[in-house]
């Protein structure tokens, strides 16, 4: 029998990402796990949700650009650090080696195996968070995480965030092919 837990969010675990933006002329970063796919076709849109008080929000609003960097398990310490200190008090511009693509206000992290540069598409205000919708202008991936030219999540080894245990988790194993394993049901 299931027990009602009320209206809690049970969508965890979620990918852990590092959002980058230029704030007061310097690169700043924040770790978040409230991220989603808005539109898989063109325009490729993703959402990031940041608490209203976060320093990074001002840079996203001002410059209309930001990055979404996907760290691997090996970056757990740095990833957690940029999420627990505020750019209002700590200069986070030197935590990572950076590079830039087409968007000069979207700092990309060299050590992250996958990075996306986004142009601000829209903003939604919620009572406690700013929901930024970004159009992905370009995605950069280390060749070592590609299989036949596509990003291989097993090679990326992304960090997953779970609010229930308040821990970072690693990815498990594949259990079936999407749009394939369910075909077994058709035979029944």
C-alpha cells in the first residue's frame, strides 16, 4: 500500500549542473539541479530554476546569456563548492579553467565533459525562484565522451542530485533501449 506524502516534489534524482554567467564583469558559477528540457526540437530550449536571491541571476538578466556545464563525478568537490559559496562574498572566477564559444557572456568550464552556451529566451517569476528558459546556441563535448558522434552518458559519468538523501549520486547501468524494450508488450 502506498503512503501519501503530500504535495512533495518526487522528481529526484536530477542532473547536477554548473550554471555560468558574467556578473559585475567576472565569470560566476552556481551549482543547481533544477533543470529541465523544454523543447527537444529547434529551437532547443532548456530551463534552469534559481532561487531569487542568487547572485548569478543578475548576470543572466543583464547579459541574456549563460552556460550550463555538466560535471563528471571527478568534479564533485568543485561542483559542490561553487554551490555552497555565494559570488557576493567569494570570487569564483578562478575555480575553473574557462573557454568561450559563440556567446561571450557564457563562460564554459574546460574540465566539464559537456557544456552548453545558452541565450536567454524567456524568464518566468515564481514566488521563490526565477525560471530562466535558455536557447542552446552551441554544445561542446570532449571527444572522449562521444560514441559515434553522440554524447555517451556512461562516458560522461554525470553527477546526480537527490534532495531526499541530500547526496550526489553516480549513474547506474542501462536497463533497456528507449522506444524498443516496450515492443515486448505488443506480442502479448
